[in-house]
């Protein structure tokens, strides 16, 4: 039995266990935000919290070194950070990142765990759980099955079918918050939910059409949609939004004044 104390979870001890693959259950690694079951084998070794039962770390993520030298930033060494700030973007893949990473404080340079790990492994993505996906390190220009955009990027490819997604899309978080555009957190949806397919849905940020068959972020309570690419852009992190007067509508009520025998309109909001 292997037990460790990890800097990311100091309150409890972590134990190395074999996590059995269950198709309907996806245990996510706290370090890289990828499913614990990443290979075609029936079980995988991962560290789990002996108390929480919901904290998991890939063995490779738990054993990341405290400092690294990276070819994309050869000026200084990078120091391990258990959790990058909520405003951090990886300077390699340009994805917003809040999990394990490496940082150079001198240059304000951040790298996510995905871009530092050896990613030659095959893994399952919850959007395509029937088949495994393989990392294609060389950048290619292709139409992504996640965001629907044609862009040059590293990618994940299914060898059994034509499913092909950008590496940056594969790293999309399950939930995003865009307080300057919408008041509720939004969940990642791999297609427009059936209940909203009867009419066109438009992105709350860019106002363009959201395709029914591509990924988006979605607030179920408000039926509010945002493109994956729009949710990942840096300006969504701005805390305030300028609202044009034309976007604000208040209901006016007619009020009759008995004394002056006049009718006026009053705004109950202002």
C-alpha cells in the first residue's frame, strides 16, 4: 500500500489504488482535469483521498517535479503551482486553466499540466466515450468536431471513426463563469439539448448562431448559450460590462391624477 501527502490536498492522506473503469462514471483528476481512466486497460493506478472519496490524482500528475525546464520558456526554470489563479491562461495552448501548472513569476509565464505532461497515452473523452482518442502532436488545419471552427492546432483523433477535436477544445472545463455576461455558471454541453432544438439559439457573447451539433456552454435555468471559443476568450474574464441604453427596457405604468385630471407614465423600476 502506497500512501503520500500531496501539496494540493494537505488536509488528508492519498492512497494509490486501481480505479476500475465504469462507462457511466467519470472520475476527474484534480491535477490535469482529465478522466482518471485514460487507457484501454480495465483499471488504472491513481491516488485517491482516504477521507473525501472524491479527490483523484493520476499517478503521473501526483509525481510531477517541483521545478522543470521547458523548451517553450528556456529563459528561466518553471515552478510547480498546485492551482493556478482563476484568471490564468496557459501561454502554450492558450486555454484558461485553474489546475496543476508551472509558473515563472519573473516573466508572468504560465504552463498548464497538459502541456508539461508526456501525453503519448490514449485516453477517453466524455464527449466520445465509445472510442479512445490519440494525441496528434503535430499541428494540423482541420474542422474541429467540438467547436466547429477550422483552425491550426494540436489535436485528438479517434482511430475508429472520423471524430477529430482541437487539443484546446479537449481541455475545456466542465463549468465556466462569465459574470460580465451572465449571472449563473454554465455547463459544457456537447450539443444543443433536445428541448431547445425547435428554434435557433444564439451566443450570448458574440450574438452569432450556436450550431445544434457542436459544443457550447449552457445555463439550463435561463436557456443561455455561449460558444466554447467565446467562453475561452480573455475578455470574458472582465468583471464589468458596458450596457447600451437600447439594451435596457423598463415597463411604464399609466397613472391618472384626479386633482389635475391628467395621465402620466411612471417607471416602477427607476
